[in-house]
């Protein structure tokens, strides 16, 4: 509980996917933006799903509900959490599958990874391959990291990864 309270109080940016920070706060540093308008970012709501994403016994019904939330970071963490529900695959899949078409790239990538973790990785590969061509370098990096975790199951994306090596961001290129 103390960690949760501290994260809310300090407005811990670690609860946001980096690609979302880039998209949401282009005009000023994210650190300054979330402190200048406390109503802009719902930390008190967001920290719970972020902290609970890695706990498989966290209530699946709550994650399913949060996967449809209006806040993209909340959807991201809910979908990540649904990927850990391996004992409840049949309940998790209907909540994860629609998120591969989410407006937020981070949520689409989280859905692709969760599909992989739930035994349906081939369904998410097109999302990851598309993300490798995204304008936002942090989206590309996120996709590369998921493909890395997929190991041999990511082989169909190998040519797309080779193309990512030609990108301007050297950090993304090193990871690819």
C-alpha cells in the first residue's frame, strides 16, 4: 500500500509506456506536464492496474473491465495483466483480441504480447510487424522487445526486423 501511495503522490511516470509519454506530452517534458495539471493524468486510477498487472491471481473480471477503459495507459496495463491469466484463457481472449485494433499503439502491442502469452501468438504477429514501421521510435522499440521475448515464434517477422536495422534511432537499431 505504501508503494501505491508513493507512486500516486510522486506522479511516477513509470506507469506509462514510453510511446504514450511521447504521444501525450510532445510539447513539454512529461515530468513537467503531469505536475502542471494533476487532473490531466489519473494516477490514482492508473497505479492499481500497473501494480497488479504481474499478479496472475488479480481478479480477471476487473482486468476485462479495465481493458475497455477510456484511458490508454489503463487499457495497456489491463491487457498486459490479461496475458498472465493462463488458467483463464477462454475468459481472457475475448477481452484481448479486440485490443489489437486499439487506437493506442502501446495497447495494440500489449495485446499482441498477451495473445502470445495465452498461446495465440500468430494472431498478434501482424500487429508487431506493423509496429516496426511506426513513426514513433518507442513504439518500434516496444515491438522489437516483444518479438525478442517470443523467440523462435517471431521468425515470420525476421525480414521486418532487418528493415528496422536501417532506422535512425541507434538505440532501436542496437536492440533489433
